[in-house]
C-alpha cells in the first residue's frame, strides 16, 4: 500500500527514502507489482511541530514547500 513505507518508518523509528536494509522506493514499487522499467519517485515530509491528525492546511503547507524547492519540483 501507499502507506506501508510511512508505517514502517513509524514502527521502526527511522526517516528516509530507503529502509534500514537499503530498500528504495523503486524496490517497494516493484515488490508491489510495478514494472522495474518505470521510473518512480517519492516525497516524504516530517513536521516536527504538527499535532496529529494531519490537517488539510498542514498538508498544503508541506506541498507548497516541495513546490518551492527546485529539486523537489523537478
């Protein structure tokens, strides 16, 4: 599922695009049935000062941050 990586990071207390074992978003995509020839990417965000549950305002603020980052936007 799309939330599996987020849940794994929460459960095992890490924050990264790759798992502690080195599995990447591409690895997770292929394992879920995707083509190894398709390029995939992900954006993850951590909001240290956010109170759960996430709000639309919080998600929109994080999204604006990505869109204002040339590397993430590309």
